[in-house]
C-alpha cells in the first residue's frame, strides 16, 4: 500500500485525460465495447420547476416561529411577487411567516383545510452544461445543491420539470451514458480494489463485450485514477476490522467504478467530503481530467480551496432552493461586484466569499445584501433571461418523452440474472472467507458453547433422575443455535444490503440475484458451525449412542439454525438497520421459546401468542429432538410416555416437526426476499 504522499498530481490529470474510453486499441476495433457510440451526448439541460416535501401541520407552527425570527433579523418579510401553491392548487402567501416563508433555503406553502403543508426544496432552477465543462453546484448548507444534483441525474424523480439530453427529453439511454459518484463510499471491505472493479465490470458492462476486454478495462481505470500500487490491497473502511486503503483512495475507487461503463456525463456529490486538502485536490484533478477528455462533469462542492475552485469552468450558486447565479466560474466574482456591489477582497478565496454572502447568518443584525435581493437581481438579470429563453426554445422544439417515474422504472440491466447471481455469490464467499474476526468468533463460539453445555450436563444417566437435566440441555442447545444464527446475520446483512441498494439503483444487481447469492454463500456456515457445536455437546452430554439418532439430531439442529437465520434475514430486510433487527429478535424469540414445552405448558397458549407459537422454529426443533432422543430403547416406555405427555407431543410426530422446520426455513427466507424487493422498489419511487 502506498501513502498519499506518493501520488503525483500531474499524473492524475494526465492519466484520466489519456484513458482510452472509446475508439480502438492499437488499430483493432473491439466490437461492442470500444466501437464509436451511435450517439454522443453534447449537452445536458434542465428546468426544475419545483421539488417539494410535505410537512405535517403539527410541525408548521414551530417552523413559522423560526421564519418570523429570521424575518426580524434580516428584514425578509417582503413580498417577492413569487407565487406559491398549496395542495389544493390555490396561489397562497403565508402571511404569518412574513410574506414568503423560508427556512434553511426552503419555502413553505400552506393549503387551507389540509393536514399538510409543502416545503419547497427547489424552485425554478434552470441550467445547462456542455461536454468538456466542469460545473460546480455551490451554496450554503440547505440551499438544495444535492437535491438539484439528484434531480438532474434522475436519482430523485419527484420533481416537477424536465431534463434534456441535447435537445430531447432523456430516455433510458440516459442511465447508461451517465454515472453518479456518491458522497459516502460504500464497498465490501474484504475485497481488493481489483476484485471490486472486476465485479462491476462483469455486471455493469454489456454482456456482448468479451470478458478479456472487460478485464482490460479494469486495468485501464486502475491506472487512470492512480490506484495501481494498491490494486491488490483490501479496501477496508472506517467501520471495518480491516484498515485497508486511505480515504482518498476509496474516493478514487468510487470514481473508477463509474468509469467502467464509459459514461459521457459524470455527477459527483461532494467528492471532497472527508478528505484533506491534498487528497481533495487529487480527486478534483481526476474529475477535471475527465472533463478535459470530452466528458460533462457536474459536482456538488462544499468549501473548495482556491486551487480546487480554479479547476471548474462553470458555476451555479443556489440560495433557498433558487438560482442566485449561473454562468462561468470566472464571471461569478465579477457578477457579485457589478450587480450586487459585493467585491471580493484581494487574496480572499472567491468560493468562500461567495458562500459567505449567500449564507443566512442569524448572528448578523443585517447583511450587506439580503438573500431575497440577490435572488431577485438574478431573476431580473440578462443572465437569467438568456438562460430561460434558451430553455424555452428547447422545450418548444423538443418532442414529448415518457414520464420520469416510468423512465426510472424501465431501466435495463446490462447483465443477465445468472451473471449477477454468480458474481454476487463469488463476492460474498470471498467476503465471508476473509472476514478476520467474524469467522473465527463463530467457530470459537460453536466450540466453546458445545464444551460448556457438554461439561455442565456431562454424561447424564438414562433414568428418570436425569429427565430435568436432559430436557434443559436440549432446550439450551436449541436456544443457543437459534440466537447465534439469527443475531449473526442480523448484524451483517444490513451493512451488505446498503451496498446492494446502491448497486440496484445503478442497474448493477437485481434483488433476486443478490439475495440468492447471499443465501447460498451463508449455507456452509449455517451447516458447519451447528454440526461442530452439536457433535461436541451430543457425546459429552451422553445422548442416545445410536448413529441414526445422532444424524437426526444434527439434521434437526442444522434446519433449526437455518430457519433462525431466515428469520434474521427477514428482520434485516424489513428494518434495514442492524441495531433495530437485533433489538427485534428477542421480542419475537421470547414468546416462541416460552411455549416450546419446557418453561410453559404448550396446551395453554394465549390467543394473542398463537401466531408466534405456530411459526416457532424453537418449538418444532425442541419437540423433534425430544422425540428423537426418547424414542431410543435406552429409556423405559413409562419414562418415554411421561416425557411425551409433559412436552405435549405424540410419538410419530418427528416427521411433522422436521417438515415444519423446512417450511419455516423457506417461508421466512421468502418473506425476507419480499421485504428486500419492496425496499428496492421504494428506492426507485
């Protein structure tokens, strides 16, 4: 692994600009991959008329109080002649908020007779960007920068407006020609840089591209973002047990992941977040190199240094969800000086100066120029008129396209379900196999718990004096495996699922492929560890020394462990949070275990616990083990009948109990898949 000090900034820009993303390799045209594209995007244009979120009326009074306070501090209680519409469609002005109500850059609209009001995130934001340009989206916190980026990249499609590629409404081709670099980097920590990129090359590049070309592509992007020296290092992460590569290298890996599909448009949400000045500059130079190579790059950038700010060609400033300036980066400072009388001091970072003037500072009695005045000046400026006239011309000549929601839902997956399943399975197997702590802890737990239970109940006799001990040992065996299996997956799955959700949004993975690969990769662990635990405990406790009964005991334990694992899957996909899933586990397991037959009579289950009793894998596993053990000739018929009556089972029910474990195994697993599918579909809404 190499430190960041070894990185040559000049190489970063040159490597990215020299990357062969299209064309031929040494005169050989690689069909389906490097062949010239039938159409190439030259411009992206957008008109986001409105993006709103509902506010419950019970929260409105507190927000209005904040608005009145801001109005008193800044004199913002003025009518800007801007219409606002409530849920009923009437043009309304919130007089209690002093004209147009605003908070954290959003406007509030109240609809009479409705239980909700609207909070405007964006309002009439018009802009465009051409290929070869590097556009910065800037503004104070809460101005709507990331929301705008999500809208123009169609990650958020709950807006009123339109997005055009060249002069046509975007179609499904937009998703294959654009890429999105997220602010938060999510990876499988136990994969290497090269393995991560290889996975995405297999599932995100079209299947007609030969595998050799895809692997060549991986090496090209590794070199382009200067990750060659760490290509075989584990990625790691801040919350992983593995330190892995540095934060700047992880950010460059995020960029490299998106470059695999040869995008013409690159969106980046705060690519410098969490990086020091040196690494932030290196990442931005990579993006600048991509723009210089003929791509369109749009970035949300927060407090850039003067050197980073100089890399951008164009600038859009947002305030309270509206455009305060849109034009060239160099013209921004001149615009503020000539139109607003705000001249940037010499030797002052222009980016810092512009943001300071746009930010709402409640500690100042009165700003030099109110934000409302800045917005009104821009809206009446020649810049805004030219921009709106240009967009109006495009909307007049453009054809009609499909709705944004329908467009997002109709995305195509580059890879087949089988390819995604195979790659997901291979990745999960590698990830589990390299987990430095989890696998060892699970193995140690299986051995130690088997020894502890075995030594506590060491070699119990086969008479009635040991009945209580034997039943207690069986119950603890079941509870231990149930808790271990469910809690393990409940802690791991939500973290992996976050990576999958991002892959799903980029058409890199299907819920079915991911879930099946994950389930099959977990099977060896859910078979091996129960076998180790059960084998140790079985012979130490002194259960029936018959091979057939030992085999049935192990099969029951394995099925019960996998059924509990399935319940853990269901809780994880339902909640999407490891802490919540782990907290809900005991809530379900307590009533399931109470009516297994040892702690409480199974004949007197309250009606409100009957559903949990019917799907209790603990009950069915415990009954199966009791039937298996006391069916041995080692026990007298009188003792056998007494135990069966005490537990509430009948001889011959063991087949039913095992069958129910199989049903619960697949039933909970199917329920988990349904929850995952619902969560994935909601992510597109």
